[in-house]
C-alpha cells in the first residue's frame, strides 16, 4: 500500500536540494509517496541523513557546498554511479531500507563496491518519492531542455582522459578560457558523468557559458542508453550554438575504458561530430597508452594535457614517446598556442578559406 504525505507538512526551508535537482520547479512538488520499490533513475527522493561517512558535504542546487548533519532533510536523485576512485553504485531503493549518498552532487542509491581508500558511504533514510499534482513521482527528465536537432556549424573539441583525476576538467576549462582569450565565441559542455557542480563551475570560472547533462534530464549518464546520451549531446551542442558559440569544448567523463566513453569513441553521433580531441593523462605511460587506444579506433588527439603537464620530466617523456605536444593549463590559456594548435580545426575558418 502506498502512503502519500502532503509536502506542505514539512518545512520547505529546512530541506536541502542537491545540485542534481537544480532544474526542478519546486512549486511542482505536491506530495511524498512512501512506496519506494518501483522508483526509477531520475526520481527525486526526500531523504534524512542518518550517519556521516565519506561525503561530509552536499553540493546544493545554488552551486554552493553545505555541511551535512545527522537529521538533515535532503532532496536527492536516484541514480547509478561509476567512479573507480570512489564508488560503484546502483540506482536501487527498497521500502523500509536505508540507502547511501553515493555522490556529493546528490545521488542516492546502493553501493556495490568502493575504492579501498574510501570511508563508508554516508547513510540516508529514504522518506519517499516527491510527487506532482497528479500524485506521480517527479523525475528530472521532465525538466530537460527542449530537444533540438544536431548543429553542424560550430566547431566541437572533445576532451577525453586516461582515467578519473587525470586532469580533464582543468584541461577542458583551460582550453575554453584560451579560446575565449583568442577571440573565439566559446561554450563549455560536460556531456557525460555524475551530476556535480565542480566541472560546471570550472567552465563558468573560465568565463564561458556552460551546459551539462543535467540540463537534458540526466542526473548521471552511467547505464543510460547511448541513444539518450547522444540525443542529449545533440541538444546541448545545438543549444550552445544557438547562443552564439562558434567553438564548443566538450568534456567526456572518466577514462577511455568506461563503458559509455568507450562506446562514444567506437562509433556514433558524438564521435562523428568531433572536430578534434585533447587527451588528458596523469603520466607518460598513460599518455602513450591512451594515444594507442585512440589510434586503434582511428582517432588522433592534437595534443596531450592533464596532470602529466605538471612535471617537466613527465612532460618530456610523454612528448618523446607520443610525438605529440604536451600542453599545460598555462599553454592552453595562450592565444599563440590556440592559433597554432586549435585554430586549424575551426570550421568557420575553414569555410572562409574554401570560399
């Protein structure tokens, strides 16, 4: 039996809304359904924090960090997580059972495995699914940007990496900043990953408009159908281009062996739309391995960046074994570097030359 509680019985000002819920109109929330057994990814779940573990903070919808306290009420989104350096988790809830905060951006689920250095996940008690005026569970998919057809005029540069924490976000936002400084109208997109504001804010701090997969109705892209990821990508690119962007930097989450990233690189609409690839690596061996993986797939990055660029010795090694330039974040800010390495890929410049 499903018990529905009026949302008005709770003090809304006491509830913390996670980043993954940022597009949801809170006025649409009318009740809480306590039957959790049929929850699906993307549903909003009101939870009480029971025990603080790995995640001591939660990223809020207004893009600030809030300290977690036992007893806090938080609105999270049900989703899967793939994070080799943190948690592997499933979008699963059961009525009457506790769950875990599996990502600081606001995902709830059940941890299946964890990195050895992780503390136990923060424990939450799911109170119920938030429902709309019709009593149906609210899902972030309902708040996605309008679907747009693929845009073929803007230049799209993909930033891939060897792994988590290889320096992709710094490389992507630095490239976007450098493109803007060089006079190109630029936008940043995080196309796959786990909903969180770190990458989003990094692009914003670089001074460019930014969109991510939460804007197209996904709190996480892990285990999402590739058709949905590709449709979201096309909408994000078209939306950025409609806003005037002539070059769009797209960060793709995790490493080249992660299942969605691997599928993107092998074939499909996202791969076909890329005009260039910047590859981020933590060290020279990862740079060489990543380049070999891409070359086997018929792809060639124009440069290497990431953590490897922080060490002069590692940088020299990577340049020697790959034959590619290794660009630091400071290099990517440099207009001369942009003109040398990136401008030749720009579609509108090629079109002008052809004319």
